C-alpha cells in the first residue's frame, strides 16, 4: 500500500498523503449529500497547499479560523463565496481581509465582535454576511480538550441570548444576518451526539419563530465526525452515510434553508501518514525503547491529547517475532512518547515506522521546538 522502496530514499520524518484515498473520501461525501447540503473543509485540519488544491478542485468550500487560513484557502482556489470564517478572536486585519475577499459568512462568536465587524464593514462601504455562532451546551463523547459546545467553553454566544443578539444584528447597517452556526466538538463517533445537536437546533428554531424571527437562510452544524484510529485499514473512509442520515432524519430544516458542514478530520485524517526512521533500540531491565527520528514536534497529538495512532513497522525483517516497545521521539521532553508498551515486530535501526491516521492535525500542528526543521509533505503523485 505504501511506496516503501521509494520511502527508503527520503529524509525522515515526512508526511505522506494517499491522494487516491482523499479523492475517494471526497467522492463518498458527494454521494451522501444533496443539493442543499454544503461541505466546507476545515482548513485547520491540514493546510498542505496541494491537499487544499485537491479539495478545492473537487468543489468543496473552506472553513477558516484565521486570516492566514483565508489566504491559504484563496491561494488554493477555494472561491471566496464558499469560505466561512469562525474564531473567538478575529483581529481587525483578518476581518478586513474577509470583507475585501467577499467571504460567504463570518461566524460571529460575541456581541463585541459583531459591533467591530459592523464598524469595519461600514468604513469600507460593505455589508458583511454573518452567521451567529451559538453555544448549544451539548456535550460530546470525546476528549475534554476537543469539546467545544459546552457553556464552560469559550466558543459561541449563549443560546438564551439569541433573540436579543439577532435583533441587534438586524439593526446594524454593516452586517447582514444570514444564519446560525454550531459546533459541538471533534472526533465524535456517536451519532446520538449529532442527533442531540439537531434537537437543540429544532427547539431554537421553534423559539425564534415564536418570537417572530423567520427566514433564516443557513444552518451550519460545524464538523466533528471522527475517524477509526484503531483500525485505519478496516475503515479508511468514515461512515458518511450514517452521519448525513442523522441530520436528514433529525434536523427540521425550514423550506429553502441550506445546511452547511465543516468537516476537517473526516476528510483529511485517514489519508495522511507520518513516516519516520528508527534511530536506536535501547533496553533496560523493564523497558525496550524504540527511539525514532519523529517527535512531538512532528505529531503532537499523543503528547497533547493522549491520542492513539496506529504504528506499523514498514520494513521489519520478521513479521512474527513480536516485541513490546515504548515508541519515543528525540525531543527533550518526557511527554515525547508516541505510545507505551506497544507490541510490534522486532525492530532495528533504520526500519521505517509509520504513524497512521495522521492527516488531520498532524503536519499542521508541527513546531520548530528544539530548532527542528518542519517535516516535508509528499503526495501519491510524487511517487508515480
Ligand atoms: N468547525 C469548528 C468551528 C471547529 O472548531 C472545528 C475544529 C471544526 C469545524 C472541524 O472539526 P473536525 O471535523 O476536524 O472534527 N487538534 C485537535 C482537534 C481540534 C479541533 C478544533 N476545532 C486534534 O488533534 O484532535
């Protein structure tokens, strides 16, 4: 499945993106969505320019959280009118960039932000299309660091305030209120969590209509669909059928209302692999350490979220001879550990080690700590 012979010639660590799988993933999304459903790829998951270009070419929109991401999305060919822009702390220059580009919508996270967007838009003689991001206070069964839809999280505007905030927005000459935005968290595998979000949205829409607020054009339900980190081979593409069906069955859209999604991990996660080389095997009476040349600077998810990434030795001599290792990186931090007590074929210096399901929040979260160089990204096309 991997072009291992060609990998052997490359400097490690590097990211490898299986673009055939990426295209298949995008195709399955298309096959499971209707005309009124619009998917904006969450650029934060992976902003490798060539990956962005593929997703743009396939007709998807972009979900951005910074001016830099808007620039990257525009450069990759995403049309401005398919770009949505969220974030609790938008700087003035970032808002101005969005206004100049003419993006589809600012997902506004507070009243002070709404006021600034209104002012900046008026200064430019423009009208900003905005959606209000609502904190639905829905818990998701995922890691605490990646839940976003609870009242204790910093995101969005309190649901109880909506009537007032919408009235405020409607009165502002520099903004045009176009929709409601939600997002409950990431790496969510329980469809019931998304169904719970639908229930909240239904209740809110009923409430708003009772208050005389009609004709909301767009409902944006955010992203969050998870991937199978344990068995990437068995589930290379997430269950989009179940995901979109959950919304079809549970969300009561009003006539003409458009439904927007912001999927990141579900699009880019499974197609990416971090490839590294074994530097040393070191043993003491209680442990075998497999020290690789990739570290938390290249893939921070295990250190930050205790995340599991399936590890494969691509060049082991003997597949049957299993040994238990702690797989660790070279960074001067005790948390620079990919996994502890992991059984894999006997490993030796020079073997290539693959960290699977690393396409989302992998390369993009890499850092230069310890003055390390950032990992290169290669695509299937580079090995044909
Ligand atoms: N929309 C909003 C408003 C978001 O905050 C996020 C992710 C997404 C969409 C995309 O979510 P996805 O479909 O990828 O689950 N670094 C963490 C994940 C952080 C997610 C932040 N927000 C990780 O490595 O697990």
